[in-house]
């Protein structure tokens, strides 16, 4: 199978584990305190309306972000629960049937909604705080262009300081290591190498499709978009920043996809380098044990994807 024909997989680091997502499933593997590995599985729901929206440029980025925030929050919640509970047991696969238990359905829907709201609230603060900081510098940096540049600079500084500060905590440092393990597994798979700990460790911990790159691209894209709208008076500036959040997110998503497509093209590959540089902060070199967890998660996903595809092929033949 050529590299172009290979399915595209994504992932996310969680507490003491890694989540990977494919066309039909998302799977998280977590190493518990007793060293056993447990799994959490969520099937991807196929909704015709959502599928159509995900084919529309710029709008598809918003839809994908909402979906990933909702699904990711469930996987993160599971990993946190497993990390906090110390129980003996063999390797197990947990499949949550959301439609069978109304109380569990309400609980997981609540987690999903909280995940989406948290993302939007964080984005709102990340967007507005630089606005007020830039306004304070107006006596020095006056003028529309100067204010937009200063605002973007504050946003970048805020992003870098935040990432650096949280990376100092032991828990987040380990999450960043699992983030590195996730990238290494994807890079190893996409390069066509055998999925072994040694081959994964030899792969890069940086990847063009990373969400860290996306966050940085929102800063860069936002700067150019804000140059097209007024900065005065302040209330107009605040309102247009809020209203333009979906626009910035949609464009940044397309930029992320573009940099991934041209990553093997000379000169154009450098378009994605700013995002890769940021990943030097958001990923850390994983240990072999952490790579084992990432591999377990990815291999479980591959198994489930293969079974689902076989089932779909059987249905077509029948």
C-alpha cells in the first residue's frame, strides 16, 4: 500500500496514555498504577449532515474542532479516572454503549459539552486578553497596524508562557511525553516501518498535523484577518474579535491541512516549520514504557478498524 493510499489517523495525549482515532473508532490506552494497560473505545457516529459539513472548506475546520473537543474530553475523563483508581486486573477493552443507559448518556454528554465549552472559553480569553494589553500600549504604539501587531505579539507571548509554565508540572510533563509518543507512532506508521518500540523511538516526535501547530496558526492567521477590520473604538475591537473567532479557526484549519500536504515539497515544507518549532515545547521525548502504551492504543485501533472494514465489505457482498 502506498503512502498516499494509507488511511489518515490522528491522536491525542491523555493522562498516562494516548488516544488514537480512525475512520470508524477512537481508542485510548492507559497504563494504570499497577502497570496494566486498559482500553476505552468510542465508535464514531456517522451523521449525514455532519459529514456534508466536513466537506465544506473553512466550515469543516469548525465542525472537526467541535467533534474532537467533545470526543477528546470523554477520553481524557476516562484516563483521569483510571489514573486515580488503583485496581488489579488483566488487560481489558471497555466499550461504552451510550444509548443503553440514559444516566450514562447524560453523564457523557455533559462531559462532551463541558469539553466544547472549555475550549471556547479558553479561546475567548486567549483572544481578548491581548486586546486589552495592546490597548494599554496605544500611547506608544498608535495606529491600526501597530496595534494589531502588538496584540498578536502579546498573544504569542501569552501562548508560549502558558505552555512553558504548565510544562513545569510533573503531570503535564508526562502528558507531553505521551504527546511525543503519539507523534512518533504516527510518523513510524506513515513511513511504512514496522511498529516496534525501537522503530517508533527512532521516529520524529514532531508532526505537521499536530494541534499545537494549529494553535500557532490561529495567532498568525488572526493577525492578518484583524488587519482588515477596525481596532477603534475598543468595544468594536472586542466585538469583532469575538465574531471573527470562527473565521480565524476555519482559516487556520485550512492552513494546517495545506502545510501537511506540502510537507514533502521543497521550499513549501518550510510553511509548517513555525508549528513544528512550537511542538518542541508541547512534546517531550517519551520513555520506552510510554511508547509501549501508545503502540498498544494504535494497534488496538488498527484491529478494530480492520474488523469494521471487513464487516462493511461483507455487507456489500451479501
